[in-house]
C-alpha cells in the first residue's frame, strides 16, 4: 500500500489528524481558555468582582451556609429511579460537607452530600452544590453559569457531553490518537531543527500554510505530547479504567476498610450521634503545623466527613499554590473533640512523580508567566490543527474541482466551523451573558443555548458559502466569519462597559486584571480578526483574477 515507512506515517498523520482534529481543536482551544477559567468567571458574574478571599470562618460563615443547603428538585428527580420507595422531603443525615477555593477565587464553592434512605446502593449519596460570598456567607444564584470553570473547562476534557461519560471517551481516544499523530509527524519531518526556524509568509499559500503547521507543531511538540499523555493518566482511573468500582468492587471495599484502620480515618458511620468541636481551632492548628515546616498556610480544601456522628472527622488541606506539584498536605482531626488523628506523610517517589505531573497539567500554582506559556502552547496546538485543515483543503481543492468531487468542499466547511465557528460560539456566549436579563430564570441554560446556537449558525453559514471551493476558489465564509469575530469581540467589550460600568480605564486604574485582561484579549482578538479578514479579501480578489485570466485564455 505504501512504498516506505515514511509514506505510511504520512498517511497515518493525515487521516488521523483529519478525522479527530475537530475534537483536538476544541480540546486545545478550550484548554487554553481554561488556564484563566476563574478570570472568565469574574467577567461573566459581575457580583463576584472583588479580590480573592481566604477560607472563611467555619463557625461564622460556613456552617450556617451548609445547614441551609439541600439538593435541588432536579437532583432529587434524577436520584429517584435509584431508590426503593419514596424520596424524603428533607435530607438530614450528612455524609460530608466540603468547601473549596483557590488563590484566584473570590467566591467559595460548597458541596454537601446526604445519605438517601432505601437507596439501592447504600454508599450512594445525593449532593447539593452552592457558591457563596466568603465575606458574609451570602449565596449566589444557582442558575448563574460560571462560564470559565463550569463550561469552558469541561469543554476541554469532555465536550460537556456527560451522557454515559461519552465526552470523556471521545476526548481520551482523540488524545491517544494525537500521540500517534505526533510520533508520525516526527517521522515525516526528519529536518525538525530546520523547520523550527522556517516560516515563509510571502510564499504561495500552500507553502506558507505548511510552514506554519510545521512551526507550531515543532515549537510546542513537548507541550503537546506532555499534556496529551498526562491528560490520559489523570482520567485513566476515574473514567477509562474504573476497575476499582466495577470488576474489583469487593477488593476496592476491602482496601477502603484496611486504609481506614491504618490511617485512623473511619470509612463508615458509627451510628452514634456526636457533637462538633470548633473547626476554626482545628484549621488554626493545621496552619501552625504547616508553618512549623516552612510551608504556606493557605487553606484550599476543607472537608467534614460523617457530620454529627461519633466517627466524624475534619480534614484540612493546604492550597499548595507555592509549588507545581499538586499536594494537599492534609491534616485530620476527630470532629467531636478536635484531637489530631493523622498528618499525611510525605509521598512515595512514585506519588511525588504523580503529584508533579498532575500539578503541572492542572496548574493550580501561583505563577503567571507559566500560565501565559500554557495559553501560548494551547493556541499553538489549535493553530497547528487549523493549518493542517487548510493545507489539506488547499492541496486537494483544485484537483477535486477538476474531477467534480465534493470532498474538499465538505472538509473546508467543517474546518471553517471548527476554527472560526468555535471562536464565534465562544464570543456568542460572552455577548449573551451581558445581554440576557440578570433575573431571567435558568439564565445559565440560555447562555449555553447561545453558544451552541451560534456554533450551529456558523456551520450553516460555512456550508452555504462553500460553493466556490468546488471550483477551486477560497470559501468566503473564512473572511466573513473573521469579520463577525471582530464584531462580536468588540460587542462583548462594549456590553461589559454598558452593563457593569467596568470599562478598561476603570479596571486598569484599579489593577483589577481578571476583567481588564479579558477585555484586552477581546480587543486583541478583534484586531487580529480584522487583519485576517483583510488579508483573506486580498487573496480572494487575486484568486478571482487568476481564474478569470485562465477562462479568458481558454476563450
């Protein structure tokens, strides 16, 4: 079939990249946006535009907020098929309370799990979620969408397709194929060092596109390989090979019991009621112990297990923003007395490697330069895939036009939808966020509808405008959607100013970079899109002139 190994690798690289490049484009693009997911949250939720706060007092702020929490009616309905008999109107037995924050989060995320009477799986809990202002415990509306952390971030690893975890599997398979595409790309391009310094933008479009494809692929090759590999490792046990909860269920339960005996952290409730000692004192003791080891004392995660039971315990985890490795340095106390139960020991060598790789991928650390390098790496991956699409179409569209085939036209329409259409959809959800009334019920769902609706319209537009591709000409949808991107980006900045009063002069003067940074990126996006639209218009005019000249010569 192929005359050489390199030709076989070229075939593998081309078709794997074409078939799954659409998924990888979304993974790279939204992965880049997810680096600043909390900043997108602040932009989209004006009520949260204040400085990040430390973990608040449990007694004064957290406990009253937890005691108000109950599962939503939608969550109860979802749980109903997994229960024998009726569902209770109120859930009283608390499995756990937990609070989570980061050094970039002004608000605090709360999670409460409750036992469900007569559940088919006795270990399955029903959950309630909430977000509060840590300064006073005021709850934020449940239907407000955290666009960055609850939409862009899940798009990166699951496409927000949660049914049967199918989105995780699609992205995971695409990442696995990406590793094969990277290896095959290295085999194809033997002169990697030369291609690192080769970009000829003034050459023919096919040549300059291939140069940019090679350049972005080579420059960020370690980044692409590392993040594809570590992403697979992070989700392997939870989604791809969850043997602990399936084939090895009994062994998993036995391991939990043995671990509880060794650590002193009870796995089950005792069934004996017990009170709760001051949690703030436990947090202070944990911070004292971290300080004694010369570690930063910011609390990132606070967990209370088996609340109201004699086996209850409190776990205090360090934020760990001072290092790349994702560490918790957990310290655990008996809930009823505040007595120290356990201080997590140093990780094993294998554990330290795992913590480092996970931390490097999830980037919870405090390092702004490295964050921007992550963004550039993610965008480089997106550009690499986009130029691969363009090269595929440009190389074949004239030949397909002569043969009367529509393959190049179809791929070009999908490429337009994946590249400019995805950016339009992203801007569409930001514009909708500022246009929709604050009091609109289910406001977060409407924002999601705006995202998918904009993307569908971009697909329809790309298909309807793709007819010139069948004649060997550029698709005008590229230029038109680039112009639409500029309009949408400017509209988002303007609407943020009109609806909140936080224009750039104000946010820059007070140094509130979460909002100022998003606005500046939107303005830069508008500028780049206008430049691209102008260049595409010139190229389209030149292509039309060449076609007209050839037709005149035939006459």
